[in-house]
C-alpha cells in the first residue's frame, strides 16, 4: 500500500513540477517582453526630451528677439495711408 501511495505521490509531484516549469517559462517570457517595451519607451522619452529642448531653445531665441524690439501696440486708430499717385496724375494736378 505504501509503495502504491508513493508512486501516486511521485507522479503527482512530477506533474506539479512540469506545470510549474511551464508557468515559470511563460512568466520569464512575459517579463522579457515587458522589459523590451520599457527599453523602447525609455528611448522614445530620450528622443522626445531632445526634441523638446531644441524647440525650447528656438522659442527662447524668438522670445528674446521680439523682447528686444519694441512692439508698436497702441489703442489709437490707425491713420489711413495716402493713396500713391502715378506721375501722370501729379503732372495733371500741377
């Protein structure tokens, strides 16, 4: 009776070990995929950070350029510019 019980236990343990090995392999595979995704995201983040710093430098240059020039902003209405006359009209009116 003890021998039969040991064989059954051994068989159960072997099945359990195989299932645990398969599960471990599957988990390792999932971990490897996730690590690869993390690596890709880190590289993308570095690239985006570089682009952002380039855009920031360009924006700073533009801001400094326009901050040096005074803008002509006033609440007064604009005056209409005089219509240019051709030389013939000037001669006729003279």
